[in-house]
């Protein structure tokens, strides 16, 4: 059994966050490392990782530090969807396989459900989650036995054929059958994989759907980084590294995870769930709370409040409020910079993605900031604003529109 991780796609909807999704770090490990570890819990130790020319070196470097598993690498030279990725790995896929989108967060019961259902010898097994609200993905129609009847990719809101959404954790009992059906497709779109599964369903009536009943988080848009941080903070135990230096005058309350060589100074308050990364400094009179995730080598300076936000590595703050925001690496916030996170009209915050306003579903949501952004003193950033990497915001600016240049 091989587990195929699809790591070659480019997440254009994540901009201005330019890191590949599976390379985002949570609790000090990349998402890919978390996924490899999870598969190991299910007894799976043989992997194929499909990357692209830009990220394959990073993927190899991550995998080189993991022992007791076998990993083969394939380069998907151009972005062309799931089917093209599998075709690129064809020589390695000659047996049973599990195809995984590493940007889907789930627990080990997902793998276990696939493996137990596969013993019934269906052609394929698709993992599904029941949703209560619209999700921009593939919806499945099944019969009473749980056999797939139809797969509808991204129906319009209100036109969903069911409440079952496919998670991209699929088991195929013979990879060669799937690849043969992929080869038959003539469409030039990137839905060849889904079309192949639909045709297999029509021909064999032997594609099984099994329900996943655990917690599922999918990273599709930048604000889903906050959901991912919450997922890992909820599932990890509290921990304070022995090398951390915590002032007797600091307050730690609730689940707090503090990594190596962190310094927490006098009168700092950390109310968990919160993660503080390696070598970070939490300064005097700071407040960090409500599922905040602080990366490595950050300095949260005097008088800063951070609430329900993700900060990448190497960020610096001083007398700031950062609320419900996603911040890339090496960002520097001048004194008095504020991220507004609530609309006075009480409407959900929307973000412009590829010229379309997308509802985040959040009453409170702040700013999405790319790597290496710097703000001057007293800058105000309005809800749902995006700032592209490398920008410098002048002092006193009120930013009401995306900065994309």
C-alpha cells in the first residue's frame, strides 16, 4: 500500500500568502510532517510525494529528517490537476494506493475507515464528511448501501445534491484501473480525476463511500490557516519546554504550548490555547490569547495584544493589536499599528479572491499579510484587507483596500 501526497499544486487562492500549503508550520512542524506522522499511526510507511520544480527541494529536505519510512519523489512539471500528478507518478503506482491532499486535516480514524472498508474489495473507497453549510467542493450521492451513484463537483450554493462532501483521501484497490480511466478522458479541464471516478462508478457500480466522523479542516483560503491552527491546538497537549524562561510575574492560563528557548517577560499574559515557537520573546505587558499561534524567532514587544491570529517566523511587534489575522514571515509592525477585525454593520467579513468577493463566514476577521511586510507607526488596517509581500506601509496610513503591488 502506497500513500500518495499531492504536493505539486499552486494555491493561488491563498495569495498574498506565498508559502505552499503543506509547508506552513503548526506547532513547530510543517503540515507535511504532521501528515506523514498521522499516516504512520495507521501503519502506513510507504509514500510517494509529488511536488513541482519549485518546491521539490524543500519536500526532500523535510523528508530527509524522518526515519523508518520509505519515500519516493516525483516532479509534476506543470500544474495540471490531480490526474496529471498521478500520471507523472505512473511508474510507481502499480498496486493499492491512498491518494491524499495534505491540506486536508483529519485524524487517524480517516485512514482506518478507508483501510477497513477496502477489505470489502470495492474498486475505490472515497472518504466523505457530512456538512451543515455550503462547502466549495465535490458532493456525493449514494445509495442505501453507501455505494457512489454520482459525484457533482462544486455545485452552486443551494443546488447541492446531498450533504456529503468528498474529502480528498481516497483509496484505490488497483492504481492501474484508475490510471486507465484517467487516460480515457478527453477534457482539457483540471477535473479529469473526478471524471474518471464518475466513469468508474457508472461502469462498475463498485465505488464505496465511507463517512468520516472526526474533525475535518480543509485549507482552501487564507483564513483557513486560523482553522488549522485551532485544529492542532485543540488536539495537542499543554507543554512548556525545559529551556523556556518564564518570569514569575508572567501569567499563563489554560492550554499553553511553549517551545525551546522562549522568554516570557514580566507582566506578560498568555491565555490559551496558544502556541509560542522556538526562540521567541514575549515582552512586558503583552496579552496573547484565543488560539493565537506565534512562529519561531518572533518578538512580541511591549504592550501588544494578539488574539486568534497566526504569525509566521521572525515577526516583530510593539504596542500593536493583531486580531483574527494571518501574518507571513519576517513582518515588522510599527508602534500603534492596528488590525481592525469587525464591521460596524455586523455583516460577515469578505475578502477579494481573484476579483471575487468571498465571504469568510467570520463575524470577526482582520488582515492577511504576506512575507516581509513592514508598517510605520499608527497604521490602521481594515477588516478583510490583503497586503502583498514586501510592502512598506507609511506612518499614519488607513488601509481600506488591498495592496497588491
